[in-house]
């Protein structure tokens, strides 16, 4: 039986990202005002209006780039993790073979998620949801730890592919 499941998780913006959004918006509006005011009444007024519009668009583009979602795609024991930025750009973070996992479990203060060559964080950063980690020896990334936030349904579909010695500890 083939298994295929997709899940999209929206990353909850932290305090620094919220402050960055506010400062970017303020800077974009201030730059637009400066371009508009200084160029108005001169022979370069058309360029001032153009630069004001470009600064507002640039601010909008930068603010929306802070909106991040992660997509998990489980296909027959392979977990693909993509990062979606502002619903316009997609980047493949990693592909993990779940059957080659050396550790798997819920992330807690005592979990062993450190010390890896590659650390991929693709979680929602939400206190109401449980983050899980999977440690694999990836052929191109080396010792890799993936932190992600699967739903209960996704977790139930992942468990049969986890090696038996790790599954028994769950």
C-alpha cells in the first residue's frame, strides 16, 4: 500500500520578526516620503515619485518575505521538507529516509537534538503543538537532525517506517 500525505505548517512569527516587520514598514514609508518631498517641484519629480513607489514596494516585499510556511510530504517512507516563503517561493530543505533514522522522538529539554553536522529547523514554533525530531545519517548532509511539527495523522503514518528498535521506545 502506497502512503502519501502532505501537511503545511505555518511558522508563528517570534518577537524579533514582528519588530523587524514594523521597522521595515516605518523605514519604507519614511524613505518614500523623503523621495517624494525632495524631488517634488524640481525637474526630477517623476524620478522622486518612481523612487517613492519603489521604496514602498521594496518594504512590502521585505515584510512579506518574513511570512514562512513549511510543507511536509510523506511518500512511502521518505519525508520531503520544503520551505515556502510568502507563498511565492519554494525551497527544498531536505529529504529524509525515515527507515535510516538513528533517533526519533518528541523535542523536550532533555532530548538529544544537538551535536549534528546539519540542523534543519522546520517547525511551527507554537507552544500548543508538539515538535518532533528525527536524526539520520544523510548521504550529502552528514549527521542531520530535522525538527518538525507533524500532525497526529502524519505521525501515525510515519511510525511504521521508523526502525523497530526506535519504534519500541516510542
